[in-house]
C-alpha cells in the first residue's frame, strides 16, 4: 500500500483492507476537493448497484463533516462513531438512502445500528483532514472496540501517509501535464497564424487543461464602450457572435477588476445577461469568466467558459486557467498585431500599385507630350533661324535681338523636352547607349569651357585637379557630357558669388571616379533623401525663374548606372557639397 502512487488504486486497496481484514461489509472513501471545498466520494465497495447510483456523485461540505465529527463519539485519534438515534435525523447520508430504517430501534448499546456512521479520518502532516473512510456493516453486528479500534488507528495513520504521498505525486503529475501542455500550446501560439486560428488553438489548449463544454471570447473597445465577440463554440455560437453590446454585467466586472470569477449558477447571478435568441432555461448553468491582459497588464478582452451546473468549476481549475489566459492574451495580442500589419501591408501594396499606375500614366503623358512638342519646336526654330539670317527680308537689329531671345527660349524648351524623353526612355528601359572611347580629361575641360561665362559672372574660382592622365573610357560621350554639365552647372548655381569649385578624379577598383566639390550653401538634412528623386528641386522657387523641373540629377544618376557606375554625394548645410560618379573603364 505504501508504494502505491495512483490515488484511485490506493483507495481501492485501503477499502479492500477495511472490508476484508477488519470485517466490514462495505466502505466509502471520501477525499477533500480543495477547489470545491468539499469531500467527494472517490471509491466505494459493498453496496448494490442501486445504492451506488444514488451515492455516485455524493459530496459532503467541509462544514457538514466537521459538524458530524463534533457530534461523534471519539473512539481514538482517527476513529469516531456517530450513534444514530432512531427517529432522529442521523446527520449522514445513509438516512437519506434508507429512510425506512431510521425508525428501527437499536437492539443493545453494543449492537450496530444500520444508520450508525463510523469515521476513519485521514490527516496530513499538519493535522488537517484530507479525507475519511466510512466503513459500514460490521459482520459481527457489533460496534468496533478494543483491538479493532487500535488496529484501525494504526491503519489510519499509515493510510494517511499513503494518501498524502499519492496526492503529492498526483499533484506533481498534474503540474507536469499543465506545464507541458502550456509549453506546447504556447509554442503553437507563437506560429504566425491568423486571428481565427489563434483563437481556435487557445480554445483547444485550454480545454486540455480545464475541460469545458462551450467557450466565448470577447475583445473590449474601451473608447466606444463595446464588448465585441470574436470567437464562440457550441449550439449558440451564432447568437453569441451577434451579441455586440456595451461593456457591462459579469464581463464588465471582470474587465474592470482584472480578476477571475466563477459563477455557480448563471440563473442566480443577475450580472449574467441574457443573450438574444437563447431562452433563459437554455443558458449555461456554471461558468468561469477570465480576463485577458495585454503585455502592459491592461485588460483587452474576456474569456468565458461554460459547463453543466453539476460540474462546477473549481479553484484548482481557476489556478490553471488564469496563467494560461495570460499566455493566450499575449498570443492574441500578437495575432491582432499581425492582422493589423497584414491589413496595413495590403493597404500599402494597393496604394503602391495605384501610385505605380498613376506614375505610369504620368510617364505616358510626359512621353506623348514630349514627342508631340518636338516637331512644332523644330519647325519654329527653323523659321526663326531663317528669319534671323534675312531669308524673309532685312530685319532691324532690335528685331534680330528679339528673334535671338525667341531662339534661346525655344532651345531651352527643346533641351527640356529632350530630358523628358530621356527620362521616359530610362523608365521604360528603351534607352540605348552609344558607346565609344571617351577621353574624360578632354570632356571635363570642354564642359568647363562651356560654363566659363557662368563661372566668371559669379566670380567663382574653378580648379581642375588633373591633366591628361585619365585613361580613355568606354561611354556614351553625349550623355556623359550632359551628366558632367548638369553637375558642374548645379555647383555654379548653388554656390554664392566668389565661391570655389574643384573637379577631381582618380581610379577606384577598375572605375574612373570623378567628383565636383563646391563651397555652396549645402543641402539641408531633410532634403538629402530626395535629391535624386524625379521632379525634386532644392529651391522650388527657382522653377519660376528658369523653367527647371527637377529631373537633371535623376536622369544623370540613371545614365551613370546604365553605364555600370554609380552617383552619390556628401553635403552639410552651409558647408558646400561634393557630388561623385564612377564609370567602368571598359563596357562589357
């Protein structure tokens, strides 16, 4: 007996010893259920099927057992007897089972009456009652005395130790199962699944630890004062899911207190509100309401468990459900964040797709307009040049000046149209480079010569830090010319009068590296990420001054990249800028 660790097997052995070795016809074994605060019948022997059916779910509260023991005659430390008095309430369940026997007289003071109750108490190491045996029907029909009581006392002490050991093992096994299930469920809840699947896994995991018949999960919208159902099982799941209402009743109390509550009978608790579509008599009879707290400790939801009234939730189940709910709440919070991220991502994707469509439409429009402008601009320019040369008659100097101004304007528009077409070809991948050997040293000096008047007009100092030592490079000469022109022109434009501009070059990893440094105003931090964006201007006010649209640096970088190089810059507000680009020495 002492080595038996299974509590049910142990109780069976104890009962067999009492009936077989101590001469009783039957025996019941009760153990304390701390969750229910009552002694529950766990094993029985020697009774008819009819009697076993009646007592099968019998419980005795701690108070009633203590009251019985106070009325009992002490036969020893662990053994006591309640002597029934015919015609009186016997104070035990036998009188309820056999009311006809309550009036039968006792044959003698030593004889056993059928309504007598013998207690063999089981205590823990601290002297608290953890259970008791109720032997019944001594075969000699005598009240136990003498050596029988002595032996029962010794046996009760041994049985108490055995029961305590078995319950300890049972509690350890329960803890192992709990933490194992909790670990498995927690691991599953970390999987990146959607909200509905997370709720299903929460319900499944909790049901393994605390069996229930139905479950409902609600989320709280404190701002709108709403209790929103997000998951439900059972025959009334649809009615529960449709029941969106203000935060109140039992769920509201639990949400505000943050504490678990057990309701023994939902019909007796006015806080349990009726759900539309469910008749009152159909409402679940016993329930446990558990708060779902976020990582920050705020109650974000409520979880309701339902069971038959006869199977009331216990304090032990409370102690299991509460920490599980804490893990479940975190998993639920993560799932909702994933859901929100997914929704936001889809929104961003849609917005990006819409933006690409608009961008595509804009590029198409730019391309169309640019192509359509080319022909009339060429025609206008041709007529202006012929008129300026006197092909349509003599013109006065004043008129020639006016026509030259018109030619310059048309040329600027033509250049802008060319850039727009270049950008369009870069966008749709139709730009074809005309590769040839290019002397970058000569090209640099050529660009500097073209901008000489602009440099002198602003009294800048322009220095080229290399001679003819740069190697010949495979490149599209015209387009690299435009790149260098654009970079140097920007340096001249954004450097205050009397500034210094330096052009340098070297070889980096098989590529020619060219840089243009100025002492201009620099670029503010907020603008740095946008410098190479299409249509971005560092000073938008200048667009009205010279018709620029902000595509020069974008086109320049894309052309350099199409060559297999790259473009970048360093700049500090008030301390100038340095723009760099690289070109491979040989094109593949």
